[in-house]
């Protein structure tokens, strides 16, 4: 199910990502939710929700990484 606001995201996301990165996660998740509605479009046996979460984390990791202190920082 898509997320309407960042407050709707799972605690594991909200507790670990800065607010602006949570928005990236939400948008990527919602887009993937729509894009991978058809099981034939997903890899392996992954469900729609699992696929959307994987895509969202990948989107976050494209621009951000955890530093030595465990904070998410923009690449570059």
C-alpha cells in the first residue's frame, strides 16, 4: 500500500533516515508500488511490498550513505 505521508512510513525508516531522505524513500516506494503491480515485472518470488521497499532503499542509497557515526550523508 502506498504511503500518503512520511508519518505513515515504517518505524525502521522514520527512526533511521533524516526527514528529507524519508521523502525520497516515500516517493520511490510509491512509484515502485505502481510500477511492480504485476508479479511478472518482479524478480523471483518477491511480493509487491517487498519489491517496493527494496526499490525505495536503493533510491536512498543512490544519493546518501551512512557515515562512521551512523548518520546518513549525501554522496560527494
